[in-house]
């Protein structure tokens, strides 16, 4: 996701859209992104700096750490914030920051449900 710095009006610009799941660049068998990343952002120029705030959302496809079932978990970043001093750039790329904030919202141990009992130690079934 790139912001055109030259297009931002004095009162800021609202930017909405979707980026493909390939921006996540995640090569993990138990964590995948198969749907677009939706963003609603407000870009503002503050002196010689760019401030972008807003929300990001996408479903993540995860594998439960207890029962190994694959499930989708909605991931939402409500407090996305990006600040960068400008030094003559025409465009600023937010992709790496968006990716990082989404990954930080993922659970450390993915559970399909809060009360998932996992696999049976005797028969191996869920």
C-alpha cells in the first residue's frame, strides 16, 4: 500500500481499499492469509512528516494448536499508526508496517474455540 504524498490535501485524505493477501509474505504452514487485507486510513501531513492512522482487517487461516483443525480467525487492527519524516518522497510505502501490525494481532497459540479439548491421548481423535 503506497500513499502519494503530493495528493494529500491540507485537511488530510481518507484512503479505503484492499490489498492482496500476497503482501503478507508469510510462508508458514499453520498460518496463512487467503483473503484481501482491507484498510481504512486517514493520511495527514503534519509539517514535514506524514501521519497515517486507521484500521486494518483480514481473516487469517490458522491451525488449532490443540486439535490441529484449520479455522479462520478475523484479525482487526484498530489502532494502526504510521509516522515518518519526509525528505522529498513522492510516495511512502506502508506495506511492511501493515504486515507487522497484522502479524502482531495473531494469537501466540491459535485455538479454534476457547474450550477446545484437543486430541485424545489414547485414540488420537478430536
